[in-house]
């Protein structure tokens, strides 16, 4: 099979997977935007389609006519280079275009891509197409987490039904020792990676220990019952303000009913599984728990160095590292240069993956990043000392 045929087949699979994620939804579920960070599912469907139309079809297919001239304004996310866009907070106000119209848009662009790719693909376009596929796989993860937030804040707490969520880890907790020394960090090879994983470089790390398992719901419950949310000395000042101003008393999706703790999962509301990894935790909560445990969070370099030896990373795990460029990092020219570099401020690095992560994005060098207060993603805690 040629490179072109392989990429077209991959394109078809990725596009179908996005729609399969949405298959369990009712039409009404597609439109809701409960908070700024959660985009309506139909916006994800439109945005990932616009990406291929904007960056492949428009500039490279002669006399190409866009499906709808207004869709660029609606489905551009943050690309200043390609024009104005609606405010992120207004994505949930779009009753039009309808869900059916957006699916028709996807069908139109998919057909145009399959029609024209064989004749226009070159080395440059193969790279852009690969970025587009990885971009849509990232949105598949966001789709799942956004859908969980939408359904998990519905008073009926309905089950989603696409796949199962977190299960207990069948591993005995222990502390793993890592020696003082130099370690290679970052991506190296011929396969795809995002620019924020480059360049591979050497870091010096002092000796440390890191736990082989994630913090469990049961362990975090001990922190909660020890009034961890009420002890200001465990928290950063900003974290303590976040707790007070938002009346935070437990992890997201935890509910106490009839004196028993439950949590909302992708299968609906269930009694809290004390042995499963705690998830939907903010960096502020992760830091406070580590303080209470007389431990700390690992840096992204400690995490990656240990992962090279122990091969973990089943949840997105908060690290103590600020999201910053690696040595020699360079942004691409044009709109695609806005993909990662513009966000390298006021965010923390997460390492690992989650149940919502496409398998190819689970590599040890992958760097996710979020602001410290966010917790709608499947974020967890690994301790170091």
C-alpha cells in the first residue's frame, strides 16, 4: 500500500471514530456548553472538519469552493492567522447550523478530501494531513471529557455508554528509586510528534523516589475526611482562594448520598470504588494532597525518566513542571505555529494518558498542559519524594 493510500485509509478511520464517539448522544446533547472550557459536541464535529478544509482543501485545490463561507468564523478555535471567530463562551449559543447540517458538512469535506488527496499529496501536505489527524484525535479525547461533563451535570446523571471508565489497578503500591544522574528527555525518531516534544535534550536529576501506582479514591477520601479541604497550610495561596471562592469540598463528580460517597462515571452514578485511581483532580488539589502525604508531585523530567524504566502512565498525571519550551524549540511558520507555543504560560504539564486518549498519544514524551484549576479532564496524582 502506498503512503497516499495509507494516509487516506487513516483519514477515514479517524473521521469515523469521531462520529462513533457521538453515536450514543441524543440531538439535544450536541448543543450544550455548561462552562467555557467545555465545547458542545457539534462544535468539535465542525471544528475538526474546518481544519481540513482550511489548511488542505482551500490552499491546495484549484477553484475549491468552501461549503459555507460563515463556517470559518464559527469553527475557527484560536488561529489568529486565519481570521476572526466567535467567542469561545458563545459556542453553546449556536442553534444553527443544526447537527444535521454539520454532519452534512463533514460528509462534504470528507468526500472532497478523498477525491483530491491522491493528486495533491506531497511531502508538505503529508505533514499537514498528519497534524490534522493527530489534531482530530486530540479532539476525540476532548469530546469524551466534554460529553462526560455535559451528562455528569445533568440532574438525571445518565450513562454515556461509549466505553467503560476507570478500574482499580491490580498492582501493589511501592516506592521506586531513581539514581542521581543525567537523563535524556524529549522525542527522537522518525514517527510523528508535536513540536512541544522537541528537542531531545539532557537533564540532570537528583536521586528521588516515585510511586509505581496512582493515588486511589480511598486514599484521597482519607485526605477529605481529615479536613484536607479546610487546612489552608496545605494549599498554595491561589489554590486556597480557588477552594474558598468556588466552595470546593471534594473531587469533581463526587456525590455523598445516604452517608455514602458515589461518583459519576461513564456508566452513570456508582458507589465510589475505593481502589480505583482518583481522577478529575485539579493541580491545586494534587499539590495539597501531596503536602498532606508529606510527599510532592514529580517534575515532568522525573516522570519521563522513571517511565523509561517502569512504563506507566494510565491517567493524565499532574507534574510540578511549568509548561515551557524545551531547548532549541522553534515554532512553525503561519497558523500551525499557533498550535502549542502560544500557550506556554501559566500552565502545568501533565504526563501519561487517560481512558479517553487515543493510543498513539500515550507516548512517554507527550506533553499535555492545563491551567492549575481545571479538572474536567481525567487527571490524577502520582507521588514522588
